[in-house]
């Protein structure tokens, strides 16, 4: 009896993994295959012939290209700024031992919990109240807010394993506090910091909910462009756009794996001696 | 010459006084042990000297100059951390060279000195290893080399051997002493282990609750502790409580314990006290079970009859527990020289000299 419960448990988890695989990976594979469809109309899966026509369409469509350009610029700036602020905030939080530490930490991570639609709407009102109507500024502001929790979170995780005595040892050996940071804290927290910036980039590239509220007719991101295209003329260019969006994120992850090793980020997240 | 001098140094954390008016000095090339239980303020004292905590009152002089307002990197004080604090992402070589880079050593001299230091701690051949690939003992030696490389005026060791297992500890204690001697380093060792403190230190300071209780040569600390706390901290002891009942001539006092025993003690070892109530400590190794060994004209030798309740043979020593009155146990330690072990229940006599009775105040 005991045994059969155990066996059932194993069976159940295998089924779960299979289901997850089917629902996570299968649609993506379908989208990728469909983006190479050679038919000029939206037909059934699988395509009878293959071509790059939807990609050609994408790269000749000024509307999509504008979206991709904006997305990339916003994502890069948001990643750099959010990493810088996030790392500073995490170091501050890590050192601060007074009252309100927990509250402050929760506050910094709150954008993770608040629905993106709420953030988008709130920001729209906020920017309007401030008299900021420029699409780029609003988008950048919104993306900073949604990416910031990731950079704080992962940097904090990276700092946890770094003993205070390491910084003190550096100072005892003649390094100033700043030097101790760059020589010891930063290299040890690097995996956490880099992981944070990757998440930031990926989430910025991917975001729809917040961006939808903050775009202007001239400034919009690629996912927003995809959504509006979906409403007006639905064709497989969207599939091509999706694959391109995915490629950017994937490239980043591959580069990252090559530079520091992904297992370190996902597995341990923290460098330990 | 005093390399380091502390004058009435006080440090408070909120209402808690971690270090309370502590004054001492260390001369060039000497090793001072700071001994005390955890939380007695010894580590805080080290952190005050190295500049990681700010002094509330008093002054700290390094080579005659007050360093109280100096930052850690402005003081030439080496600190060996309890966890060694080796930089895990740097090789052994880089760890040792780190301080020299920041202390403005001439660049081309650094590799040479690094090598010299690794030779000193016998780690040649380990230059490229990362700390994670070294044993605990090796890590400690890297940390020591790293601290010594910058030629600090004084080196502070925070529980240097506590992270190692017992067997390794003895070996490394000897090695540590040798290395410190080689470079003639002025040193403070903080430890809660009395053996470590006494074997490494030229002098020992016993601390408790932020205060210095006693300072002296290791032998004096052991033989002439000034309080029950020190006596208990630096060795095993049997305690009696009693009052002076009779003052004999030739410097002998008679004391009557609460159990009703009468002991002879030396007047010269007895502090003057208002209430006349004393604690008497007899070290287990100063008590003899064999009368023939102590044939002596000393008529004042103390005798206490009892019954053996436990015998443990611990290699070089035999530990015997003897019941001298109802449930009153006395520990005795003898050297094992091949003698026949006593059976439980054997009636024995305990002998000890008045000069081996340590007398301290029973007042706190």
C-alpha cells in the first residue's frame, strides 16, 4: 500500500513534467515552424512549403522595424540603469541592519507583486500629472520599474554568500572601501549582478502590459507593435517577429553561458569558496 | 619599546559595555595572549585596534602615535581573521600580493616578496591554487603570509586555530610560533583556549565582561591566579570554601572549610580580606595519592582521607575521582608510570602541600 502511493507519486510527477513540456515547448515549436511558412496566407499546420517571406516582410515593414529599434534601445538603457541602481540598492540593503530593512526590501520588490496592468495605468496617470507625454521617457520609466526588482533580487542573492570579513580583510591590507568593493565584493557578486541584468533585458524586451499604456503613436515597442498588428492585419509576420524577439533573448543567454556559465547563475546563483 | 599601547579604552554597544577601560601594552617582538570566554570583549578589542570599530573613550597608540581616528587602511596593523577571509576568487599568490599592491610596495619587488612569504609558510608550489582547493591548515598559512607580507607593525590573530580539528591544532600551534619567531613579529593572539594562550604568549591577559582580570606571565597566571574566575579558566581545579580559624607561626594559617576539613595554607599566598572568607583551589595534579612519595619533614602537609569512585586511564595521565565526604568529589591527576590502577571503593589518602593551595577572595 505504502509502495503504491509512492509509485503513484512518481507517476504523477512524470505526467506533470510531460504536460509542462507539451504546453511550454510545443506552441513555441509550432510558432517557429509557422514563421517559415511558404504560403502567402494563414493556413493550417504544418506548412506544405517553406520560405523566408515573412521575415522579408518583417524587415521591409517600417512599422515593425521601428518597434524593434525602440524595444532594443529601451531594453539596453533600462538594463544598464536598472542594474546600476539595483546593485547600489542591494548593497545598501545588504549592509543596512536597522529597523525597516524588511519593509524596504519588500518595497523594492513590490513591482513583482503588483499586476503590470496596474503599474501601467498608474504610471500613465502619474506621468500625465507630471506633464510628461513623451512616449520614450514614459516607456523607459515604466521599464525601469518592472526590471528593477530583478536586479535588486539577484544582486542581493549574490551578496548573501560574501562574508563581511572579506571586505574587512581587504581594508586591513590597505584597500580603501571603494577598492575593496571593486576587488572583492563586485567580482564575487558578479554572477548575481549579470543574472539580474539578463532578466532585466529579457523582461524589458518582452513586456506588453506596462508598455501598452505608455506608448505614443510614434514610440512603441515590438511586442506592442505585434499586438496592434494582430488586431489590424493578422498574418504570419507576427510569428517571424516572435521568433526574432526570442532570438535576441536566446543570444543573450548563450553569450552569458559562454562568458560565465549558466549553471552558476541558475544553479547556485552565489559564488562560494 | 612599546609597539602598541591601549589607554583606558572603552567601547559600548548601546547599553552594553563590550570593552571597559582596558589598558595594556605590547613590546616589540613580544607575543601577548588575550584569553577569555566568548563575549568577554577580546575580539572587540582586536577590532578596535585594527579600526573596524570606533573607540568610545581612551586612546590606542601604535608606535607612539594615536590611531583612534585613523581608518583601517591607514593603520599598519595586520589582522588574521578567524575565518581567514581569503579572497575565494584569487589564487594563493594573488591573495598574498594583494596587500602589497595597496600598501604601495614597489611593483617589481612584489613577486619576490610573495615568494619569500610563501616560503616562510611552506606553501611553495601552491601559488596558483584557489583557497577552496586548500586544506584548513594551508588556508590559515596563506592568511598568515598575506598579513605578514605587508610588514605590519603588529599582527593580530583572532582565534587562529579554532577552525581546525584538535590534532592539527597542536601541530599548527608549534608552526605558528616558529613563523612568528622567524619574522620577530609583535603579536596579539585572541583565544578562548588556555593551552593556546599559554603556549603562544610571552604574557597572558585574562579578560571577562570587558575588563582585564589579570595580566602576567603564563606561569604566574596558572600558579597565582588573582580570582576564582582566572583559576577556573586556566586549568582544572578542586574548590573549597572556608574561614581562617587559627594563625600559626612560621607563616602558616589554618583554615576550616564548610565541609569541616582543616587545611594548612601559606599566609604569604593569602590576600587580606575584610570578611576572612576564602576560596581555596587545589589543582588535581598537585594532589598525591602515594604517601611514600612525599616523605618530607613538612609537618604542615594536608591530608584528606577518601574513597575511590572512578578511575580513568587517559594515556599519559590517570584521572581519579575520590569521594572525601558525602557526595563531595575531588579530582586527582597523576602521571601514568606503569603503576597498578586503583579499584573503585579503595580507601586512599590525599596529600597536598600548603604551597599548592591557591587562595582567592570569595567576594566577587
